[in-house]
């Protein structure tokens, strides 16, 4: 009798186990095939600092950074270095020649973003930029957009994963809304200046 109870109990436990498996067969999958697939991050997620670029007009693809040094001063771990040169746009004084950010030191505190009055940098949704060489984490975010993306691609090359930039809502807002607004305002100002300089017809 004891032997029979033991067999029935084992069979019952097997059915309970299979029941759990069966229940999960019809639930929505939560496993993500990383790095090919990535989960949608919360809007407020803070990833790597990313340089923003003009997207409209003559100076399109130039960095929005005017080398004001506000982010350099506010950074609690002094991990930003900015060098400058004359801005090719005559309405602006300076442009960042090199914007170097040491990601080994960066705390992802967001203070530099808050200090920037030019929407030149954002906290992106990129979270897995990694290198085998510590020196390579001294990333140079320069005025050329392609070079900036190449840096992230290099990281993926080293770690064997394809680079898939994830656009944060702030990046999208700057590119789609703020840049357009700024560009239109600049055009208006240029037109007003041109009208001022045009001698009145008598
Ligand atoms: S996120 Fe913080 S630590 Fe990183 S560069 Fe900006 S201010 Fe410095
Ligand atoms: S990123 Fe912004 S705060 Fe930093 S130097 Fe450039 S313009 Fe100034």
C-alpha cells in the first residue's frame, strides 16, 4: 500500500510540474534576445552622454557645443575636457574642437546636461558601450557627427555586437523640435538684418 501511495504521489507531483510549464506556454514572453533585441527603456533612463548636432542649414552636422565650459565646471569628477576654435558661423564666437569625456570616471549624474544652455549634450539611451581598453573610454565627441557614431561602432566591433543607437526622447525632441525652431528663428534674424542693411529706395 505504501508503495502504491508513493507512485501516485510522484505522478501527482509530475502533473503539477507539467501544469506550471503548460500555464507559461501561453503567457507573453519577457525574455529578450539581447543584443539583437533590446527592451524599450523608461523615458527618464540615463545612459551615455551624447553630443548633439545641428541638423538644418549651412552648419548642419556641426556640434551644437559652443565651448562655454559650463559643463566642465559643474562636473563633480572633472571628466570633461573641451578645446575650442573659431566658429565658422559668424553669428557665434566659438565651437568645440574636441569634447573629451572620460567614461571611466563619469558618474552619469546628469549635472552637465542641466548646466548646458545650448542643448549640446543629452543623456542618451545607450547603455552598453564597453571597450577592452580603458584608454579607449576617453571618448572624443567632436564636431563631426559621423566620427561620434564611429566611436560607438568601434565599441561594438570590439565587443562583437552590432551598434544599434537607441534615440532617447530628449534627443528626438532636440533634433525634431528645438533644432527646427532655432533654425527658423535664425533665418528670421538673418532676414531682419539683411533688411536693416538694405539702403532705403528714394
Ligand atoms: S554625467 Fe556627471 S559625471 Fe558624467 S560628465 Fe556629466 S557631470 Fe560629469
Ligand atoms: S556641452 Fe554645453 S555646457 Fe558644455 S561646453 Fe558645450 S555648450 Fe557649454
